[in-house]
C-alpha cells in the first residue's frame, strides 16, 4: 500500500515537473524569438527533408500493394533479363496454369491501345486484354457492375470494364453506364462494370479492360502472366515446378531452347530500380539531418553558455542535477517537436508538388501522402534529434558551481575553453555540406553534358504524335493511302515547314531489327536455321521527307525522293554513318546493294545519314546493340508487298507523325488533329509531344535522381551558412570586451575584421579537407549514374570549394563587420 501511494505521488510529481518545464521552455522561446525562429527553421528543413524522403520510400517500397494478400502476387516470365523479361506464348501460359500446383490462380494480360469513338469524339485509350479470371486473381472487384465471368467466356468477349477516370472524364459520370456501349477500333463493346477510383496496376494507366480468349496453337511470346501463390508456397518452389512443366512442353513441341520461367514478386516489378535511384538520397538526407543537428547544437550551446549563471543560481537554491538535466532536455525536445511539426507541414507541401509534377520513373506516385506512419516517423525523428542535441549540453551545463560561475563572469575569455566544441561542429557542417554539394555537382554536370549531346537531329520546333489505324484498314494499300493523304494535308497547313512519318522515333526504346546481307556477302537462304549467318541491325520505315523534317544531315549521296515511293520504283535505302563505318569501311557505300530478309529484297544504298541517338540520350546499352548503332532507313511504301510478312500487318498501322513548324509546335496540335479527322472522323491521335519533351523524357530517371540531391545540397548549404553565422555572431558577442580593448590599444578596423574572420576560415579549410576525402570515397556510388564525367572530376571539386569558401566568408563577414564597428568605450562598459 505504501509503495502504491509512493509511486502515485512520484508519478504526479514527475508529471507536474514536466508541465512546469514545458511552460518554462515555451516562455523562453517567446522571450527569444530570433533564437526560436532560427532553430525551428533549421529543424524544419532537416527533419522535413528526412520525412519527405521517408514518405516516398514508404509509399513506393514499404507500403504493401493495394491488393488482398499482395505478397502472394508474382509475375512469371519465360525469360528474365535485366530491366524486363520475355513474355509467354498462349501455349506456355495454358500449360503453366493447367499443370501447376503451387499457384492458387494464374491470369494473362496483354497491353494494347485502342481507338475509342463515341459521344465525346475519338480518342486513343490505353487498354489491357485479360483472361477472364484476371481480376479474381488480383483480388479486385468493380465499384459498380460485375466482373468478367470465366464460365461464360463466349458471351463476355464483347464486354468491357472501364476505369473510374474514363467514366468521369469521357462519359461524364453517366449513371446509366452499366450496359451501355462503347466502340473500340470500330467494334462495339458493352460496359459491364466500372473499376474503383483507387485501382491501379503496375505502371499502366489503362482505361479499358476486355476479356481475351487464348488459343494454344497461337505463336508469339507476347503475354504477361500474373500469378497468385498458394498459402505457404515459395517462389523457389514455383520456379522449380514451372521448370519441369517447361521441360515437358519443350519435349512435346521439339523446342531446343533451354529457357526456364522466372517468378518475380509483383512488388519488385512495380518498383523496378527505384530503390537504386533512392539510395544516394538516403545518405543525402542523413547529412542534412546531421547538419541540422549541428546547427541546433551550436545554438543550444550558445544559449547554455549565456544561462550558466541561471543554472548556477538554481543549483545553489537546491535544484538537483537531475532536475536541471530534465529541464534542459525538455526545452531541447520541445524545440525539436515544434521544428518537426514545421517539417511535417513542409513535407506536405513538398509531396503535393511531387504529385502535381508526376515525375516519370517514380511508381505509385498517387499513393504519396502524409499518413500515420509518416507522422510517427516525424515524431520519432524529432524526439531523437531533441535528445541527441540536448543531452550532452544538459549533462555539461548541469555541472555548475555558483562560485566558479561568478568568478568567470568578469572574464570575457570565460568561454574560450568551450570554443573547440563549437569549432568541431562547424568543421562537421562544412565537411557534410562538401560531400552533398560534390554529389549534387557531379549529377548536375553529368546532366548538362547529357542534354547537350548531339542527338543527330534538331529537336526544336518539332511536333510529334502517334497514329494507330484500327483493324478496318485491312490491307497495305488502304494504310498507305491514309498516310500519304495525311502528310499531304499537314504540309499544306500554315506555319508547317514539312512533315514526315516513321514507325519509331529516336530517343525511344522502340526499335525493330532486320537480318540483312551485303551484295558481296554469302548468299544465305532463309529458313531451316541457315539465316544464322545474316547480320542484324535496326530498320526504320519512314516517309521520304522524314530525315529532312528531322534535319538529320545526309553525309553522302542523297535523301529519299518522291520517285523512291512510286510503284515499280527501284527499292532504295539509306544507312547511317555507323552502319557505313562498320560494314563498308574505306569504301563508297553509294550504289552498293543490300539484301533484306523481309521478302528477300535487294535494295540500293542511295545515301549515308548522320547517326541518330537510339534509346535515351544517356543509354549506353540496349538489348541487341549499343547506340548509336547501324541503322537502315526504308521508304515505308515498300512495306506493301516486300518488307512485311503478312502476320506483321498490324505493325504498318502504327506510325509517328513528325511536323516541323515555324512557331510553337504545340499550338499546331489542334490543326494537325483536325487534318487527321478530315481523313477519318473516328481516328484519334496520341502521345502529342514536342521532340524536345521527348528528349527530356529520355533522361527522366537521371533527372529523378538528380533534382532531390540538388535540393538537399542547397538545404545543407543554407543550414551550414546559418550555423557558421550563428557561431561567429556568438563568438563576437562573447568577446565584445576583448575587441574593445584591442581597438583601444590601437587595433584598426581591418585588424579586427581579419581576426574575426581568421578562425572561421581555418575551421572551413579543415572541414573542406575532411569533406574532400569523404566525398572522394562516398561519391563512387554515383559512378553508374554519371555520363561523360568521373566521380573525381576536379572541376566539380574546385567549384564546390569556391562556393563553400564564399558562403563561409559571407556568413563570417556580416558579424565580423559589426565587431569591427564596436565603440571601445561601449565595449569596456559591457561587462
């Protein structure tokens, strides 16, 4: 009973002391608004940066995917390679699904684009063809309507599920949408359901899902396969089982390949290499937090020195050391909590900007928010920061003696014994800032070099868009006629210099390869494996005016002419510089003949063009080739009979239109769209962008990793400048009497200024030396993200040194100038 009463009294006393300390700490902050504002701003920046990055990591990497039992969901690839995988054939998928025992369910899907026509005009939508059990495997139900019925597949083939986005924007929230019809590629479909507004799948923005029937006799490895493991089954067990099934299937079909399926968690497929991009940022926000802690520690140390007399008096009046420690720790944690709250507000603003910007390469962007996990993280970081910054100072400040304090009060040099600790904090701030600035500088320099690479064409004043003709264009004469009329009508528009067509655009990852041989090469015949002797290079089907529209120089020979596309004309091709150098070195390529495997067609080389960048501007490796690689340009008119196999007719329906304008390209988009619709009122266009935007999109992942680091480096620089300014200002205030004596004895203003700045510049130099060594070691992790620059680039290091010295000089000069202006008589009376 006594112990319970004693414990209760102690708890009440502890709570009362805590409330008292909080009130006292709040009064101190109100009395010192300058100190409070500086400390809170520093903490808001430091904690806000950490919380913002944690919010991204939490949404992208830590938070489970928004499906029931998401850890059971996997993707199955016939062959897995870095950056992607080979899909399955219908026969593969049906064998895996029917014979596997480790999967609870398995579904296939195929991404597509369709022309959607109806009440709101034609538009292109991204869609997905799915096996009817796709949504049941995923664990998603429509928000309204019903899902596909696997048992009624025959009746469901003309059914469709649409996204909430399409229902709101295109169908204008029509309440009678279920059972109504839409037209996709000229075919009618019945809307069977509307998916939830929160639904998303991988990185697709699909608006329409339709069921597809599979035929085991179909060829092609185009299907993506989604699986749900049985409870307790592992990926290793699933891969072993699928390998056995694949072996049986190969034996039955006579396939001699040795590709065994790979099972990859769906979460891994969604996030991709984002973890690698975020890795340098973890170190960056850690540095920002450490610099913020050093700045706060400097401020608290300055205030603690000014409060030594107060602590000594309180100790003499009976306050124990524990009580003094509790008071100072409470003040420190209170300050950190207020800074953490400000940082949380800053995080919310940053996340809104990130979501609005929707940076490419960052998945699950729509899930970014400040949730309970983020708030708990902010609280934990704030409390830990407050304790770490305040505990050492509290322990030191609590060891006070009234007699010693009063004796020190008469000496302006009383705090000199503690200068080394504040100096150490300044060195740490400079060193950490140096590391961050070097990392940001390297990425920024790399990015500048990247975007100034000559891509082999002029991207300015070029409008691009994709045109995909639907299935009612049944043959190549219809397709060719549409594209010929389109180019003709677009070139007649005002403010249009020229227009061209290409199956693929540069700086994209789409590319088609063609086996070929030169006239003097071995006369291989295709089939039965004899085509293995053919070389393989990229082929681009283009309109005659495409290279001229892109302003790609013709180095030898000529470009395509209208005569090259006339019926019965001699087949001609243009090759690029790399192709000519690789296969026809020290020879004149003009007039040489080249045989393309498609149709076994002989063509004459009439020109050599400059290389265009394939892949992204910074890509050093594609699957089959290194950019720029050997490329063959063919007039698209020849696809009708010679260059495309019948099963590839759908490829000819997809072309990119490039339009060179005399003004702002996007202002011409409506006019070009109307030109398309004047030929076919139901034909939409898609991917309307300028070529300059496409160039920026090709470096999106590098930009995603660069800008946050640049921002964090700027934060670190601001915090370090504030910390150095505060240290020098405090040191000047502490040594006011000494300065007065120096001036009274004849020291000039320049002498005082030089004396006040000398210590800071020495500390900064030490910090730069340590930071340089650390940066040389740490920035090696950025080597894979750099382009045309090394991690030890001396120009970047020298620029950062100059920047930091300039910032330190400014931060030191301002309080030093005030010190040089001190009136000696005022200084001598100050104590």
